[in-house]
């Protein structure tokens, strides 16, 4: 792509991370805390353990948005804050693309307060009961003139619809090896010279290996900026692990 040399962020990846990561603190459970059945605790008390557990020292909409706090999600407030803060730092008009929205949490976290950023979500609602209605209820709240949602398979989306350089890419679609790798490969031709890529569920070997295979032998082009592991899935810190990768193209 001709635009792929354009920069997505007005600052270096290291400077950006140093503005964001130190703002995240955990009250009680830290990423290495062993918690049995974290998901059950969340369901039983219908309160979000991660909301209680997380302190964000930043004036972020993620701190104060009751709709986001109450959402059913496969992610956490800490991950959502990072998504919001990275999207906020995109150059005006920059593109945040989220493959795999489910009810919308990771997508809406990027959109909240970031109406001048171009936010794109893609989901075919093929998993976890396909919560289409719930998604659209939430989408109506966060929608802006610059947001788009594609209810379709992500491969089809990239093949037939996607055009713009991507500044920030969150792949949270199917996490089997082939899709995890392909989800990065199909997006790659659209990466800007300094795209940030966030992948979650990186505690799982399959996800980790596919992601590492994607960047293997290309340390001049891709750098792992953050690799947060947690003691288990559904963890009220960084969920099932996250990795942030910087593209230097
Ligand atoms: C782990 S969930 C996403 C969780 C979400 N990011 C959140 O904040 O809660 C994975 C999503 O990927 C979607 N998905 C699965 N296969 C897909 C495909 N081929 N194309 C697009 N979306 C897909 C599923 O419908 C599901 O909603």
C-alpha cells in the first residue's frame, strides 16, 4: 500500500507505553495471584471483580463509564484502558481496528471519548451465542461519524472491504493456531510504519506460538513491547494474558 509509510502515532512506541503502563495498578489481585473460578465469582455477585480490583491513574473514560463496567466481556478494565489510551494517541483520523468484538467491550473501549479516531469493528457472531442484539444496543451508545462495524467473517472483510492503513490492530477473533496466524497475516499489508498490535489470550500456547511464529525471523520489523501473563484465564488483571507488538516498517 502506498500509505503504509505514514505514521500512526506522533510519538515512539516506548514513549507511548511509558505514558500508559505505569497508570495501571491492582488493588488486591496482581497478575500472578491464583484465583479459583474468577468467572464464577464475577457471575455470582454480578459485580465485576476487575472493576473493583483495578486502579487507573489517568482521567480515562474507562474509569467512569458504568455501561462498560457492567458489560459481559472477555477482557478487563486494564486491557480496555490500554486500548482506549492507545486509540486516543493515534494521529487524528488514525484507524483502530478490532477483529472479534463479541458484545463490544474491546471495540467500545477504543471508541469511548475518541470520536475523532476511525474505529472499525468486525465480528461474524459465530461464537458464544452470537450476541448480535446486545452488540447493537451498545454500539448505538458509542457510534460516531467515524466508526464502522462489519458483521462478517474477518477474512472476507480484509479481502473485500478494508482499504485504510491500520494504526492500532486488536485481534481477538478465533484463537486456534491457523486463525490466530492468519488474523495477523491478512492485516499486515495494511500496517502503517508504526502500527501497534494487541493480542490477548497469550497465556495459551497456541495463541502465543502463532503470534511468535508471525514475527519469527523479523525482529527488525516487529518488537514485543509488552508481554503480560496472568495466573489463569478470566483473570481480573490482564485476562488470559496480553501481548503488545510494535511494527517498525
Ligand atoms: C473472544 S471473542 C471476542 C471478545 C471481545 N473482544 C470482548 O471484548 O469481549 C471472539 C469473537 O470472534 C468472533 N469470530 C469468530 N470467528 C470469526 C470470524 N471468522 N470472523 C469474524 N469474527 C469471528 C466470535 O463471534 C466472537 O465474538
